[in-house]
């Protein structure tokens, strides 16, 4: 409770909490009685169809005779398999995030000239408005970088010359500016957090000419601004994989719901940031990293499958780590046999892991992935098809890149910014209605009681 409140007010609010819970509880059986699609999920855990999109698609199963059948996972950007997109860029040893941005926003791959112009435009837009860092970030620092990112995005409205115009040209401009500026905002918000909450030295870096998004992020976040090409290319890969994940994920759907009211770009994107901040959405890779730290400390021989299994059994029985009974990074709402993002990161992270002397850690993560399904079946008695999801490996990649945990979710937001903007554009420039689902009221009717007659 806030320290500025009087003891009397604190006690009063404490008393209110009990009354609130008594008057607001909804029994779980009522959701079934009224056929409520909790979480907008059907009873078979498929999503309720809420719209159409040409931007992204997530494939992890198919329906046969009314049942979900597992299949190898695919992540599709504008009709192109993301693994093909990544292979095309990596085979030419070049960065791919900017190309991915163009594809998701515009619907087609750019030719060389279009890509060069797009990269130049992003570079030009990357610089924050004059005094923005001083007035918006440093004067109101936050211990949480995602909170500061959301507030900074809202503040950009006041610095923009045309924040409200709903033309395609203006909305594209605003989208590109947000994509370009997010790495710098995140870096400066983190610098302010370090200075005012961690009591460390303040350093602020400006973006350098000729650098793409991945290089810019490493340059403005790191104190010495130094990084290797391998590090930048691996981070670029992470940005490509996190750029989009269909319209049904919580933050993207949030963006589309807000955008359907025809509010401004900054309001809808800030709402998406707020959604991603939630631990049920954007913070999973932090929990995976922390869980792997725990396993690494508990298991003495990382090559011993039996010892690893015993540790996993303890996790599932709520006897270790956070006592949640979960093995973070395993299982996904859509993917069944494989998560293509995890497959890509597992493959591409090994080269840097070897160079940094972290190959044993990667082997341990792979063992957890390999052993968890059988351990889960042993403990629960359920033969569930499950695969590793991207969070099991992305936290490891960020650890190799010396990215602090406080920046894991902001880095996710840096990548997903393009997906949010693409979905906003699709929502407002296609036939649509304001998104307004139904809620059934279940409170009993009651008479009004005069104030002096109430107990």
C-alpha cells in the first residue's frame, strides 16, 4: 500500500477488499452454463474467429473429424514461411529485420531499391524529438522499462505535427517512426532506470548512421557501444521471429480492439505495450531463463538425463523453483509438434554459444526440451503432445548477448512493434466495425435503499 496514505485510509481500503470480493465473485460453473468463451477460446482450445487478416498466420494443428490433429508448426508472414525468409537473408549473410518490416507493412517483399529507401527512411526517423529524452524520460523515470515505453509512446503524440490524420500516408509515416524510435526509447528508459533506481552512472547514446535496428539496439544499450557481427545478426534473427504472430495474440488483439474505435496511433500502440507487459504474455522468456538458472544449479551433471529428469519431476510436483508446477518454455496454445521460432533459435544460437563458451548451457536446455514430454506423462498420467516454445531459447540468446533481464520484454516490444502497426493499418483501412463483444449480466435485481436505512 502507498506510504503516503494515512493508516486510517489504509485500514479502510483493506476492509473494502473483502466486500469487493464478496460482491464480485463469479462461480466458474456459470461460464459453462451460459456457454461463455473464456479467453475467446472454444472448448477444444481453438480460438474464436474474430476477424480476417492477410498479415500473419500461425499453424500448429489441423482439424480432422472435429478433432485437433498435431502437425509441424509454421509461422507465415504475408504468405511466406518465416523459415524461408530467414534462410534467404542468412544465406546472403545480411540483416533481415528491415526487410521483414517492409513485408509485414506493405504485403510484398521489397526489391533492392525499395529496401534501401526503406532502410534510409527508418534511419532518418530514428532520432527522437529535441529534448524528448530530457523532458519525457529522464524527468519521469520508471523502475519498469515497459511502463516507460508505453508512457513515451503516448507522449510522442504531443511532439508530432499530425498525430490524428487517418490517411494511409500519415498512418504509414507514424508506423515507421514508431518502429524506428522504439530501440532508442527503450535504451534511454533503461539508462534512466539504472541511474535513478539502481544508482549507477547515467550514459545516453544516440543512434549511429548506417546501422539497422539490431545494431542500433546493441549500440545504444551497451555502455561501450561495441558488439560483434555475430551478435548483431543473432539479435536481428530474434527480431524477425518476434515481429508478428497472428492477430489473435493478446497484445495484437488489444491493438486491433483499440484501433477499431478509430483512436490515434499512439493510443492503440501504447495499449498493446501495456498488454505485452503482463506476465501472462511478454514475460515468459524471463521465467524460462530464471528456471534454467535453477535447473543448472540443482543438476550437478548436466549430461545425466536421470538427474535432469528428477529435477523436472520436482518442478512438476511444485517442489522446486517457483512452486507453480510448470516447466516454462514447454507447450504452446497453437503449436503442437514444433514451434518454428524455437527450431530456428536452437539452430542459429549454437555458433555463438560455442564462441562464448556456453555450449554446455545450450545442451542442458535441449535436454530439458527432449525430456519434458516423458516426465510430464510420468507425473500427470497425461500423454500430451508438447514442444518447446520460443521462450525456452530466446532467454538463452539474450543471456549470450549480455542483455539484462529488464530488457527482455522491451526487446520483444521492439520487434512486435511492426506487427502491431501492420494490424492497426489493416483494421482501420478495411471494412470493420468497432469491436464490442457481449457480456451477460448475472447480478440479481435489488431495490434502492435510502442512505439512512442501510446497515
